[in-house]
């Protein structure tokens, strides 16, 4: 687990957590140009860092590591927290634990719903898709369109091909069988949820999270799939994120 920082520590802090089978740089580096007014921290999760080969063995320990970093290196308080996909799920757990102070949270396509029997095919689709990308083979278009959104090539370009099968299995067990913690109801700060209109799982997650976070606002990006706004429109993403942090 690494933490990569950008900017002046005296500025407001913003922690960003990337998605499964990607890296912090692939997800968020294009946003840095629009976040120069912040002290930006990239969380480089185990199993997703080119400088540290290995597997992500425990999401719980990953959350502990992020929490400990904020407590020990940032005084227990951050201004903004942004999580994409798996990173959004981790952000929800950090919010629910209540050990750190966060002023504003962006959840981009967080996955916080129980998939039941669908968890198995989704997991294997992820594993097989990652394997094909690693072997430089194209993904079946029908599969990509169904799981990630129509013509969503950006999510392929954001994938880190060295992500292991074990890492994907461990993460999918966490995100596809997620139970929203009751303590999330105690979080009262502003929360914004983003998703593309072609994202069925985040759509369900959004609906269920709203029952715990009545203050949460939602923005839906028409015609976009998973991670497509983040990858294809970094300027608009960065400017919207900055506007949310400053409003």
C-alpha cells in the first residue's frame, strides 16, 4: 500500500481511491491539472501498484491502512474523499466507521449492493476480461456493452493488466456481497453520487445508499458506462469535482 501526494500540504486535502484492476495514475492523474488548489493524495492499493507486485489479500486491512494514514499523517481530518467503483465502496466504509473527519465525499459508481447469484458470473467476467487484456486480445463486444456500458473502451484503457486473479476474486467477494453498515446513517456531511446512465449496479447502489444518506445528491451522465466520464472527459470531471468541493 502506497500513498502518492501532489501539491502543498498546507492546502485542503483530497484523498482519491481508484477502482478494481486499475491504478491511481490510470484513474486520476489527468485530473491533477484541475486540482492544483488541493493537497491531493492517491491511494495505491495492494495488487494495483506497478512498483509493488503482489496481491490484495484483505479489503479490511486496506481500509485500515487508509484510515491509519489519515489519522497519523493528516491529523485524522481530510477535506475531500473521492472513490471510483471499488474505491467508492471503500469510501463508504471509511465514512461509516466514523474514525476520520471528512467534509465532502464524491462516490463515483460505488458498488454497495448485494448481487446474490449474479456475483459469480460478474466475477468470472472480470477475471476473463482482465486475462484477455493482459494477453492483448479484444473483449467480446456484447460482454463489454452489457457489463460496462455500450462502446465503453475507456474502461479497458484504465485497466491494469497485471492485476491477479486472486486480487480480483478477493475484491469481488467484498463489493458484490456488500452490506451497507448501519453506522453510515451517522454521516451527515455532503455526499455526491455520480453514475452513467448505462450502469445498472451503481444505479441500484445509489438507491440503497439514499436510504442511509438522505442528504446525498445524484448526477447521472446520459449515455455513459462505467468509468466513462472519468476516462473520456477528465476536464469536465475535474471541473465538476472542484465545483462540488468549493460550493
